[in-house]
C-alpha cells in the first residue's frame, strides 16, 4: 500500500472541505449540472480518443497507484545473488526448481531461458524486447490520465460559457445574476480541481512507478546475464548495486545480501 497516495488524497480532500466550510456552506459548491458537464464531457472525449479496451484497463491501472506489487531492490539483488551462488555450486540446471518459486514472472522467464541453454545474446534481446513493450504499455496508461487532465479544465470552461449564456438570458431579473454567475464559476472549479488534484497527479505517480519498475527489470536483466556468464556472486552483487542510489547501497550493505549473510531467499 502506497501511504503517500492515500495521505495525499485524504489530506487534500480534508483541506479543501475545511477551507470551503470556513468560507460558507459546502452546499454552495454542489451543482449537479456542472458535474455532468465536466465528468460527462471528460468521459465522452476520452472514449472518443482511446479504444474501449484501453479504458476498461483503467481500473487495473489505478490499483498500481495505490498498491505497490513489485519486488524491492533489496529482494531482487538478494534473489539474484542467491541464484548465482546456487548456479556456481551446482550448475545452471539446478536453478530450474528454484526458478519455479520466483514470484516475478519477468525474472522467472529469464532464469528459465538460461536453464534451457539459450544463447546469452538471445536472452538479452528477448528480455529487452519485453521490457520495451512493458514501457510502452505504461505510457498508454499515463497518457489516458494526462488526456483527462487536459480535458477537465476545458470542459470546466465550456460549462462556464454555458452558465454565462443562461445568465445573460435572465438579465431582466437582477436577482438571478449573482446565483447564475456562481453556478457558471463552479463548473470551472470542478474542471480545475479534477485535473490538478486527481488526473495529473495520478499520471505523475504512474510515471514514477514505471521508472522504478523499468529500473528493477534492468537490474534483473543484468543479474540474469551475469548468472549465465558464471560470474562470482559477490561481483554480481556489486555490479547490481551500481544501479541504485548511494543511500540504497548503504542500506543493502548494512543488511547484507550475500549468501553468507544468512538472509532467507526472496522467493520463499
């Protein structure tokens, strides 16, 4: 569970509602026609812009914003180091049983290619191709929310124009001008809030998640190829640490990731 996302959503809503409540009744900011214009417009334009199959996956994509499923850098390096130690002592074929227990499909596939005796260059090409398509799928998910973030303020403006037109038709009644202007501006408020509080931050979080996952997959590729090359587990560990920030390297150094450290295997 990503606590930052949960805290951001709950905290942001609380601040918004409290600020509105301090300035007047919250009911003044609730307008069903304005909601329909903004939300309906955003959904309709997104449906026009993307295939239905891509939009159905939005729910799955949203889970990635709140839930972190990927292995940590520590788990990945520890797993690869232990696999390298096993391969060094018992041979590559000994990895078949342990590979079946690895939860990450990408790493499992790479290890099984090595066990099957696939050429190292072909292993690298297969994994890098899969990684490239993974990144492309991530970009599609990000672009959906970026598009929604761009559309929401535009529909807020359209709703404001509609409200102003309706207000101008009632200029003969001065008492209707104030409420009409308020309703017109609420639509802009909805559009700007949805874009900057939800859609664009979600797209940003997906970008961060994507970069993290791609980096971890690159670590896996380097580790798998190093195992296939028969490199020393300690050398592999140092090589994989080079992918990480200095702070993470220090954390790994303190906890220990080598087979001699006594840590349990990451796939167990």
